[in-house]
C-alpha cells in the first residue's frame, strides 16, 4: 500500500500530466479486473478445496 501525497499543480502541469493520471486510473482498473478474473478461475477450478 502506498501513502497518498498531495501536491498543488499549476494549470500547465495539470495539462501536461493529465494523460499520466488517466493512465494510472486505467492501470488500477485493469489490475482490479485481473484480480477478479484470477479469483474466478481459482473458484471454478475443481481442485480448489471448498469451505464448509
């Protein structure tokens, strides 16, 4: 887990970094989707022990 750090950016910086911010959000979404899919695969595997 990372610690959140806040910074004030100039309007020019916001414009320059907007794509980076969007890419970071997309990456986070993709990682969450991969985690969800991985759990689905494990749960569907008949070798996975079932909880009682």
